[in-house]
């Protein structure tokens, strides 16, 4: 309740929550806001208004205009919200699970196991994140699943280190020693007594990382190794705007809509998660409060 009261009383966190709620509603009601057409094999396949190379400005038929190849920007922004939640929440959830497992085993048992697991984490952390994800996605091929695999493969180490540092502090506390003296197994100690008390720093990190993962996935799509052609993905549609960012000499903003709408969607989505994450850090981290 203290966390909820803080989130609702802080103007910035409240703004972040409202933004996040807006995206949730857009994702839930995407079939109503942008109904798929009968000929589409998947609702994530963005419909086209033709095959002209030049983008068309916003109109009654295409509220946000169209890209090169005449993909409907409005449809892509709406359904791209679902894509963003799939990637952001999916990658972070799997990364947290892997990271907490590795960090808990390393901290609880220590010794050679701790050395091995942490050196493995160091090897993964030594590789530049986006470059590593780019190479792995290029190997696996285009699609949401390859993107999630690539981002998860190089995104779990931070959680492992945070959990390890927390458990090194928690494992010697009196309540843990009391549970151990009553004969609690290692699994019971880790799952019921240690991890719940080490979870809050991970929650803050995961909240702020959700937006970052969507930003990284958009970068992969922009570089051409992300989602398939025409898939409702914000990064993909920013890639379509690269040749039209600057219009003609007498009208440099002629094709502003090709970049503005998908760019604004990414910006606001990442901003929402960062604002909520900052607020959670303020209320859950006593060192930050001090």
C-alpha cells in the first residue's frame, strides 16, 4: 500500500502509470481500434493501400499516413503496441527467471560454483549488448522469437549480479539461520525465505529494463534483422522512414508523419516504463531515500 500511495501521489510516477495504462488499453482494444482485414494471414501483417514508393500523407483512409510501399502507419502503431508488450515483458520475464536462478545458486552455495557462474556472466557482459544481439538475431533469422532469444541471451546477467549481492547479505540474517536450524531444505530456504526478500531490487531493474528491451528490439528492426517485412513493429516502421526523413528542398518536413508517429510511440512507451521504474526505486530502495 505504501508503494501504491507513493506511485499515485508522485506527479511523474502518476504520469508514467497513466501512459502505461494507455498503452495497455490500446493493446487490449487493438482489434477494435484497427480491425484486421479478412485477407490478412495474421493481424500483425500491416495492410497496404498500394505499392507506390512515395509515402502518402494522413487522410481519412490512413489516419497517420502510409510509408514507402503504402503500409498503414496507424495500423502498425496500434498493433505494434502488442508487439512491444510481447517483447518487453517476455524478454524481461525470462531474463529475470534465468538471472535470479543463477544469482541465487552462486550466492547461496558460493565457492567454486559462485566462481564459475559469475565468470560466465562476466564473459556475456564483456560482449557489447546490441552488437551481440544483432549477430545472434542475424543467425537465427527474422521474427519475434529470434529477437526475444537474442535479447534474453545477453540480458540476464544484470539480474544475476543484483540477486547475488542481495542474497550474500540476506543469507546470514537471523531468520534464515532460524529456518535452517529447524531443518529447512536448501530449496525451501532459497524459494521461501531468501528470494522474496531479494526481489524488490530486481523488480526495479526489470521495470526500467522493459522499455530498454523494446528500444533494443526496435534498433534491431531498424538495422534490418528484426521482424519480417510489413510486421506491425515500431522499429520496422522507423526503418521505412529512413529515406524520407528529409523531404524536398522546398519542404524538408514533407514526410514528417513517417517518423513522427512510430517514433512517438517508442518514446512514450520507454518513458512510461522509466518513470514507473524511477518511482519504484525511490520508494523501495532505502539507500536512495537516505
